């Protein structure tokens, strides 16, 4: 199994910047993007990622993000697959809770 050190975070950051967004935070296998319209999750293979769109993102913005990132990914050597949506809220202990919806 590949380890976190082999994940191409720099390549992902370049891809995100090329479509007009910015990576704001990376934690374990998750890559958070400005405005939390979407996030990426690294898969089992280092260059494989899943795309999740925030449920609060408008349908038009979600379509635009998906189109741009899926079109740009192959040139970066990344395999990005749309996987669904997610919600993010704050739990009682001030931690963020992310719920994925397939």
C-alpha cells in the first residue's frame, strides 16, 4: 500500500490553482479548497482522487467546478472521479464534522 508521503499534493495544488481556486488545507487524505465548494480525497493509488461537492454549492457552480477539474486532471497525471456530495458542520466540541453522501 502506498503511504501519505507519496501523495502528489503539489500536483494537486497546481491543478486547483489552474482552475482558479486555492488549496487552503490538507489533512490526512483530504484536500480542502477555498470557500469549501468542493474537496478532494486521495484514494488507494497516489494519483487517484475522489471529488466531493459541498451540498451548499449551487448546481451551476458545482457543474462548473466538476467540468473544469475533470477536464484539467489528465494533463496533470491525476485520475479524479466524481463521488458525490458532502456536508460540513461544527460539532459541540468545536471540531468540524464532515459527512459524505455517495
